[in-house]
C-alpha cells in the first residue's frame, strides 16, 4: 500500500502576535552627589577606611585615569543578571488606564486611515556600579540602584490582548567626577525593548517568518490638515 501525500488542515491553539515593535529607550540620567553619593556605597563593599568615595581616591594618590567604572544590570539584591537570557531581568508591565486603552486614529504612509490603541508601559530594574583600580580589582561596589521609565506605544491592541516585552539589548555607563568642592556619580542607561501585543487563539495557518514593523511615533498623531477644505467648484472664480 503506497503512502498518501494528502495534506489535511489542522487547527492549533497558539499565542497570536497582534503587533510587534522594537524601541531604543534612553533612561533619564541618574545622578548622585555629595551625601547621596556616599549613601549608595556601603562600607562593607567599599574599602574606604571611613573616607568619602572621592576622598578615598585622592588620599591614595589616584588620578582619574588610574581607575575605571563599570555598570551592569542586576536583580534587586545586586546580583548580576544577563538581560538577554533572564526574562525576569526587569519589570515591564502595562499601566492600566482608567478608561481603558485610548483609541487613536492615524494615517498610514499609504494614506489609509486605521484605528490603533495607546498602550502605556512601565519599565523598572536595577543596576550596580563598580569602581576598579588599575589592576582590575574592585575597590568600591554600589548598592542596587533602581531605575524606571514609562513609555507610550501606538499599537494594534484590541480588548483581550496583553502586553509582553523583553530586553534585546542593554547598556549602562557610569562616570565619577571628583573635584575639591564637588563629587558626583552619573549613570546612563540605554536599552532596546521588544514590545508585543498578544492573545491566545485557535487558528488555521500557513506561515512565514516575521519581524517587527516600523514604529508609528507619537509625532505622527499631530493633525496635518491645518485648513478647512475649499470649494473649488465655486471659488476661486475662473
């Protein structure tokens, strides 16, 4: 008996992606100076001998080029985590709006008008800053420093869909400024968010690989028709 090559249709339950965008997010600069700077470096993680952070370096004759600073993503207890592998690297959740997701009427580049939804997301996480000497030894390590940002997306997000997001890239930079009258630590964070609106559905499909679409920015929501339409049939008169 020969083998049949008949194709049959099947129904599967899966998670459908209704929309998918990626965005680079620059978290507002985090700065600590004077007393605030001292508070984020606990004595048991900074070999300061009861000296302030900047005083420790100047008293040991360190110049700015004698030490380096690194910054990395951690959990709330200060344990280093991989932002790409660990899905719990940060909190990314939808901010529920009192009247639900606001519908937004927009015009696509093709000229077609569609209604999407405004989705607000809260992103929170922690980083740790380490100061290393010229030999690469850690001489100071901060507490877990919290950061947060809110982002607004214009997405296809009908009722019944939920927000799913994760980090595809994370970068943290820190700089320490020490002068005779001033000390400050600045922390800058850049991350890439993969944001999807999803729902569990039962579907019959033929598939191909997909990728994020170009994001529709808030600026595209501004009205472009600044003047009322004219009546060319009657005016200007010919």
